[in-house]
C-alpha cells in the first residue's frame, strides 16, 4: 500500500520529526523515516554520556555517524541534549569521592562540554542542525507555587548541586555565544520537559523561561532575540489525557513569544501487549484531535516530533504508543493524521 508521506500532508504547517538510533538507518525503518519525516532527533547518541569513554575522555564518533546519516538523507536535526541529569557524565561536576566540584570548576566543564558538542556537531551537520535542547527536565517539584520556579528545580541534577540555580542561565547564555561564534545567529535554543499538559508544571515552566529571558533582555539590551527561544513539550501522553489541558499549555507557551515544539510525542493506548480494535480507534481519535490543535497553532510551532518510528522499538512499547505497529504496518493513528477530519 502506498501511504501519503506525513511530511507532505503537514508541509504547510510544521516539520514532522522522529527520534531515531544509528541502527535505524537501514531497511524498513529507514524507509519510514525518510518517507514521512524531514527532521530527526537522536534517541540516545547525543546525550552527554554518549560523548565520554570509560576514562572520561571526550569522543564524538557516535554523534558524527548519526549526523552524517542525517545529512546524507537530507534530514534536518534537532540536537538532544546538552545538559540533563540523566544519561550524563558525572565527572563533569563531581569528584571521584562523590563530592561536588566548585561552581567555577563545574561551570568551566559545562562550557567545555557545550562548546565541544556544538562545534563538532556543526562541523558535520552545519545548517541542517536547526535547534538544541540546551537543558532537559530541570524541573521536578511539588509545583505548588509555579512563580517560584527555583524551588521546583530537580535536586538530583549534578549541575544544580555544583553550580547552583544559575546553571540554567549560564548554559543558555553560553550556548547562545557558541552558536553565534559558529555564525548560527538563528539557532533555536530549547527548554524541554515532560508532563507539559499538567497545569502546575506548565505554569512553572512558563515562569522559568520568562524570568530567564527577561534577565537576558535586561543584561543585553542590544540583542532582541530571546535567550531561550524554544519550549519543547515532550508530550508523552496517554489516551486519557484531557486535550483541553494540552491546549492551555500550548497557548501559555506561545505567550512567551518563543517557538513551541512538540518534541517527543507518543500516546499510550493500552497496558497489554496487543491493542484491541477499540483501543486503536481511541488512540487514532486522540492523535486526530491533537494534530487539529497543532494545525490551529502552527504559526507558532516549527515541528511535531514523534518519539520512535514504530511500536517495536518505542521506550514504552508495551503501551503501543506510535503510528506504526510492531510489524512496521501503519495503524489507525497513522490514517487519522492523514485526514484528521474523518476521525473527529
Ligand atoms: O546502550 C546500552 C547497551 O549497551 C546495553 O546493553 C543496554 C542494556 O540495558 O542498555 C543500553 O542503554 C539503554 C539506552 O536507552 C540505549 O538503548 C539504556 O539502558 C536505556 O535506559 C536507554 O533508554 C532511553 C531513555 O531515554 C533513558 O532515559 C530511551 O531509549 C529513550 O527513548 C529515552 O528518551 C527520553 C528522552 O531522552 C528525554 N525525555 C524522556 C524520554 C523517554 O524516557
């Protein structure tokens, strides 16, 4: 069966992205990737830990292989991720005895990491690399006072423990400097997080980005760009999520005057290994509603990225959350995106 490419269907609205691994550049995976998508994110090989060997030496060979594949296939790339508490390299902010490095030491290591990663990626991907997740999942608290975002910072982050809450501002400022030095003045710098549909968290994200951007504007009156220029809604949903909450969050982030990207979309539909017909329909209906909402706001949205090519290799494959099934066949959810109206 000849499916219409999703990237063509949504060409007037936003890029259609996906998360892929180096081993997906072959066979049916590659076919699905290039047929339906025009933007990719590395599912794992551009995370901090992927750049360090056992001795803590910096190496970018996995990244380079991934980026070369993307360039060869004419795909744009979203860089994921410069700073994260998970899949990180502890020696950047921690001593061997487990104590944290001084703020100055950790800050210097942070800058070295950011500049090595951005520079080596630029050497392969150049303009194909259109955006970066600078910081991922920095928030994790009770979210009872969303304006006080600093009190909701994730305590298990080695960057927070070593540098303090300034690490966010410093990371974005430095990433902006490196991008400028590479001539990439338009580079979109994202803050990316999950549970983006839950209002206390979404409001906290909003205040964090707003405060950081206001501080940058005050300190840099001649630069009219936003320091954080993108908000990533990861969008790891289930069919029981209330779409109106997604709408409220999306509209809130748009108010920040930044690009809003859907960065890791998947919609869990069951908790057994096989989907019933009814569950598959419900999932298709959910996807159709979501994409209608995205189309409505597409002036402010550059991309909708799915988190995996098929249910076979999804990080939550038991929930069957994607558009193609374990045998790489299109599901109802795919057809729903082809023509949302008939599914709503
Ligand atoms: O590479 C090792 C391999 O050498 C080893 O044999 C194998 C045994 O478990 O593990 C492999 O590493 C796994 C890695 O994926 C690569 O496949 C890790 O165990 C596994 O934890 C890791 O999972 C990734 C997860 O992030 C880690 O937190 C998922 O693939 C990836 O989809 C997921 O993506 C995250 C985003 O980056 C951030 N937002 C949430 C999202 C979902 O958790």
